[in-house]
């Protein structure tokens, strides 16, 4: 089975783990994502994952509760660690070897981030879960995903969302919105399309790292994307 993208960075939002809940983690969603990831591990893909923490705490909204932005961002980073531990457990239940790596040192829970060590884990077939974002406030997990994808020399950044690609407008609000199969980085900028935050997007653009936006909630789409089928929208 020919793989188009041998080494991938999969970006998952924390909200995807909520399922139908208003917050927290839906165990059935954890199992589902672990099964989807197992499909691509089984065909020989090297998989790194960055997961958000919005299902537990979102730093940008912390100001509404009187929490300083920097403190709120650190709380959000800790939320990504909770999600990382949960996903690690679900993957190991599928028989997958994993490593949880964190940008904020917490030795009893996860390895500190060391680039060469993380790359070696990927080469050995372990799924590497990057948590705690970049380790610095003011950066989103999108930025962390773009940074780690480039540092790991990934072939592609896969952004799993609840829509099946990039549209001319929000397809959940505008029934006339049409989907792009392929689009350039420059077109995304000129048309002001919302793909990732600008820091993350610029990092991918400058380093010529393609982004695929696809619907992670449809079974089999992750596998098809890694194999190179035209799923979602390719930004290159």
C-alpha cells in the first residue's frame, strides 16, 4: 500500500474530544480517534500529534473570568497535557507504542521535548503526542502544530476538523459556500480564509509545508488522506 505522506503531524482540537458533551472528554471519541490513528500506524506512517485543550480550558477566554492572559494560557497548556494523557491511554489500548512529550517539564508524566529524541521515537514507529503547546504564552496549539511539524521534518500537517475542507464561506452558516479541493498559500491570504492562526499559517508557508484540512469525524478519512486520496482541501 503506497503512502503519500510517510511522516505526518496530526492536529486535533480539544473540542473534538467533547463529542456531544458541553465540556470534558467523551470516552467513545477517544476510542474512535485511537482506531483511526491505528489504521495509519498499521500501514507504516510515522505519526506525531498535537491536541488542543479547548474542551477543558481555553486561555483566550480566561480574561472573562478575571484571569491574566499569561496565566490563562498556561492553564490552557495544562489542559492539553490532560488530553494528551487521555489519548495516550486510548492509543496504548489499541496496542500502539506511544510517547507523551511536553514543552513544560513534568517528568513524572511525560518526557521533556528534545527534538532529536522525538524524531528517533518516530523512526522507531512510536506515536509521539506533543502537549503543552510551544511552552510559551501567546501561542496557540495551531502554532505548536506548525512548529513541531517543521521541527520533525513532517511531510504534511493534517488538520482534522468537523468540516470536510476549506470553503469560500462558513458552510455551517452559508448554504451556498463552495469547497476548495486545492488552494495556494497566497490565495488563502488574499481571500482572507480562516485555515489556522496567522503565526501557524506563516510558518508552514515559509517552510513550504503543505496543510490538508479534512473531516476527522468521518471514518476512514485519515487513512485515505495519508494514502494521497483527494480528501478535504490541500493548501500548498
